[in-house]
């Protein structure tokens, strides 16, 4: 079992105001792992990923692999020209 007592939890600045609890929190200060939890349930379940798994997941998110059909992401709204 991984000791999460030293985890420094943070959430995206894009989570917004007005409660701002409808998002996930990430702790990436732990040795060799990244932890993820629901901000509405900080004492609930925590998902733990190796750094390699986390990097692969983030890469796939950035590539749009998990976008819903017809959804326009912010990166697609403002494409950068090369």
C-alpha cells in the first residue's frame, strides 16, 4: 500500500469558482507515482498510477483520444500554426 500522507493535492485552475469541487485532484509529488482523487470525496478512493502510466494517459488526453464525438476542445478552437 502506498503512503499518501505526504501527498500535496492540487486541482486545475480551470476547475472554476462557484464551489469548484466538481473535479479531480492530483498529487504528483510522491516518489514514483501520481495519485488521483475526486475533490468531492477527498477521503474516498484514490487511483494511483506509475509515472509512465500517467504520462501515457496525459499524452492520450492531449491527442484528443477521449474527446466526445462533435466536441470542440480548447486546443482545437485555437490551433497554432507552424
